[in-house]
C-alpha cells in the first residue's frame, strides 16, 4: 500500500527484495537526471521532511529450489510508508512497514501490516536511503538495494539484494506527475532490479532469483483529498516495461491516468492518457474486508493491448482498526498480449486501493 487514509477500507492508505550476489554482473552507476529534472538522485532516494506522506514500495517475482529439489515460486511485497501530519520532521515521523508473500506453489498468502515506529528521519549525507521499521529494513543507493523482513509468526522471511542495471525511470515531467484529486507527486521507479538472495519458507531457506520493481513517491499532497487507484508494474520478457496508474476520485470515477513505457535500454516515454484504457474483466470480493476488487484486467496501449491475470485471488494485506478490518489488494500477476503485432508475455504486480482520505 502506498499512502494512508482515515477510511475504514483504507486505514493506512493508501498509498507504499535480496544477500545478493551480482551474478558476475557489473552494475553501473546510475545516470544523474538533467538539471531540468525535478528529481535529483541519489539525494532524493532518502526521506523528505517537508512531505507529509511518502513511500518506498518493492514488489518482486522470485523462485528457487529447496533442499529436496522442489521448485518454489513467490510474489514478494515490502513497503514502507512515512507520514508526518504533525510537521515534526526530521526529528520525528511515523513509519509503517508492510510485508507480504504470495506462495504460488502452495496457493497461500501471508502478510503483516502491523509494524509501526515513530522515529527520526534518517537523511543520509551522500544520498540513498536507509529505512527500518522493527523487523523490516531496506537500504540502498544508486540502484543497489538490500531488503530484509520476517513475518511475526516466522512463516516467511527474506534476505535479498535487488540491483538495477539501467537508469532510474522518472515519470511524468522530470519526475513529477499529476495526481488526480491528490494534487501532484514526485515519482520515480527502479523497474528492472535483478534479485537474488534467500527466502525462508517455514524454516526452510531457499536460494531465489528473480526480478523486482521499486517505486518511491512523495509530494505536496492535498490534505483531505479523497480518491484511490489501480496501479500496475509490467515487466515484459522482451525487456520493455510499463507503469500504469489509473487514479479515481472520491466516487470511484476516473480522474487521472499516468502511464510510462520504459524501453529495454532504460529510456522512458510518457504515454498519451487517452490511449491507455483500463478494462476490468472480473471481480473478487474479500471475505475479510467485504470489499469488491476488480480482478483481471485488459490494458489497451499505443500499438496493442495487454491482459493482466491475477495468479491468486486472495492477495489482500489487512489490518484490524477501530472501525473493523481494512486492507488493499496487491497481487502477483501474469501478462500476455500483443504489441506492434508481436505476441508478448511478462510479469506484473497490481495494487488496488479503496477510496481513502489523504490526511
């Protein structure tokens, strides 16, 4: 989840893995955005005391063979949400950690949204970020990320390195996007992180490899604004990637579409919102929260269309609040379609946030 609201359905927000060997790959230093860019890296990788909401959001697709020789496949989410509604930063801000594992081998889902810490912002003098919330941690700089987390019941844990070998993707205008009812947002991604490390599955350590996506957002969001979104990271086997952000208003009506194509070399193209169309293909109603999410989607893009299919229905992290159980849907998914007359396949993560109120 990416940001936190006050509604029952999205108490957190709404808004936001591997020890890794580099597999012999030399990871180049990231290209510095031009002087006209709104985002300056690695300085902007860290927390922004002037922002009341901020998140770092990792989602990954990893697999490995256990000691008995059995193949396991997982979707992994690790997210950190920073809030500072009291304008106490950098001496104090509220941090939340969210960790979830989709076990595609057993068809199960495990998550935790209950990790909170009020602590100072850790603004590093030379850029990069270092965020820890109790038993969850992520740190990195220039596209090299180290991620670690263990669920409170010990069922799943990760120790991963996720390394980027192409430029950061700055969305919108130099890293600034229109954000529908929420105003504007600074936003960049690391879209093709080679991931290696260990995933511990009920006490069994499994060496895993795969690919991860990282989002970092912050900004001058409008207090009291209401809305939600359906968001996609898409990583195609041909090296092309897409980010789709379908933002809705308080009534669930389309308010803003933001879409980026990331070419195999890392260059980015802002797609015309009028040519990026989301068509839900079904729904799923959560037995925990009672919320009905769209499930499986067709996304029309310039030159073709992609069909994104959830690999499991129940991929909903939840938390108990005074108003009941709230949550959001964030799921490992597959992609198939045709672009420019050529069939394509790939992987996706999808996040659906119910309507919430920006603090």
